[in-house]
C-alpha cells in the first residue's frame, strides 16, 4: 500500500513558474545548463534534509533511537519529495508539458530508473510502464521510494554519531541527489516525448502483486 506519493504533493504550477523564471533570467543557457541549476539547488535541499533529520542523534539514548527510526523515515520522505520536484523541473526545462498526465507518468518511470528500483531490474521497460495504471503504477512509486529507503538505511548507523553524523547524512544526500540528477538530464536530453505516455492504460494486477 502506497502511504506517501510525492507526485500528489508537488505543485506543478509553481514548478513551471520557477523554471520559466530561470529561463527568462538565463536565456543564454542551454536546457542542460538550466537543469544543472535546478539540480544544484535541490541537491542542497536534500543535504539540509539529511542533516536536520540526523540532528536528534546528538541526544544520548532517546535521540539515538529517534535519529535511526524517525529520522530515516523523514529523510526518505523529504528525499522523495525533492527528487520528484527536481525531475519535473528538468522535464519542464526540456519543454515537457507538466499539465499532461503522460508527463507525470514518464517522470515516475524516470524516478524508478534513476534510483535503480526493482522494476527496472526485473525487466519492466518504459514501453510497458506507459500502459500501467492504478495500483500497478503506484507499485512503481513504492519501489522507487523503497530503493531510496535502502540507501537511507545503509547510512542509518551514521546518524547516531553526534554532529559528525549530521554532516555525513547531508553529504550522502547531496551526492545521491546529484547522481539522480545526472541520470535525469541524460534521459530527457536523449528521449523526445512520446504520445504513448498519454495513451490508453491497463491495470496489471500481477505486477502490482509483485509477481
């Protein structure tokens, strides 16, 4: 069951305005250079999220438990939100229409692919993903967040180190966001928008059950 879907919380109108504002101010820059600016800013936000969610680790015993459990969950949520915004910002920089449902569906596939979620490793291709809907498509988002969660849990023990843990968590988030950003730029620079993302969809119940 998908508890948090970052695509439900991002404000596409605000994203469009932000990107358009940057394009107006930096009209001499290419799509990639505009995207790099957006990624740099989001990477800083991801770093801040990592540092703040590790802050309770400075408190002995109780703070340690909070830092590992609650901190990791909050970190995953923040990272999921900021990376989702970043993907849509890059999509807008590459002239995707954020009002189209297909653009969001494509962005979900980019998210899944960029974080190395299980869907990609199991052989689910973008062509198949274009036809998923409902529960099956939510399952894709779950897998992407799970992949982020695995990365976060791998560094959870670092959160219990007072002060130093904050800097390590922030640095790892910064690196992760930048690496995802590199993939996102590569995808949008090499792939034109396909109308098939707006086409008829089907529910693939077997995939939704993980079969």
